[in-house]
């Protein structure tokens, strides 16, 4: 997969999650309002990322004023279409199930 296509800000569409798949939509996509807030990940062209919240579940990762904490790190896609998010000597791995310009589907490899 061409990593350049994944660059940008992706918003977690938790309403669409199913069968262990985690659904992201690009910034600007019309998502319904939610009381739970939305996790988001900004995959940057320099292979850095900023994660707001937690991927794959409603986050407990909140500040006292209900804003999400942010996590910074680096990202890469390996030859098996695994999205690797590296931060603080920890790596989260997500299998890319499908990708289109308006939808990214991943599965947490834990």
C-alpha cells in the first residue's frame, strides 16, 4: 500500500465498527454527533503521528476538562499492510483490512 494515500487526519467512526474492525473516516466526512467524543489520528508525511484518544474503544484517556490526551510517535506500513504506531518504546499494530479515500478499515493485532 502507498503510505502517501493514508496521510491525513482520520476520525474514528465507532458507530460503524463491527466484527473487530475499526472504521475511520477522513476529516471533513459528515459523521453523526456523539456524546462519547471521537478518537482521531493524524498520519503525517514525515512518518510522525498524533493520536487523540484511543483507537478501538471509547477512551478513558481524558484530561480533567474532558479534552483528550494526545500521544505522539512515528508510523510506518510494513510489507504485510500492517500499520505500526510507535510511541514511548511501545508499538501498536493494526492490519489494514481495506482502504478507500473515504474509509479506512483496520483490525487491532494486539
